[in-house]
């Protein structure tokens, strides 16, 4: 199975990202490259879980008072076409 196929399969299964290396045998660099490729090609979408604006904190009216400073949890979803 190719790295992209392995990552797609784990996404389909709903595997938490922290478990991808163990389940696929891929390094974090290869996993990140695969996820970046899937996002770039439009096969994968990312959505903030906390209702954050798509443009990030810079476009948010609550940026100064927000408790979500730092990394924001994302929902990863394969686009079925």
C-alpha cells in the first residue's frame, strides 16, 4: 500500500492522528507530507472544531480575548467525489 493510500484508509477508519504512525508504519514527516498533499489536491478538508473562523485568529473579532490561543483542534474529512 502506498503512503497516500495508507493515510486515506486511516482517515476513512476515523483513526486519531496520534495513532497514524503505529498503524501505518510511516514516519511523521511522511504522514505530514501525505496530509499536506491531500489538502492541496482538495481530497481532504480541515475544519476548526471550536467554531473558529476559516481565516484563523487574525480575522476573528474575539482574537484578543479568546481562550483558544495556540493550536486549534481540527476535524479532518476526506472529500468524496
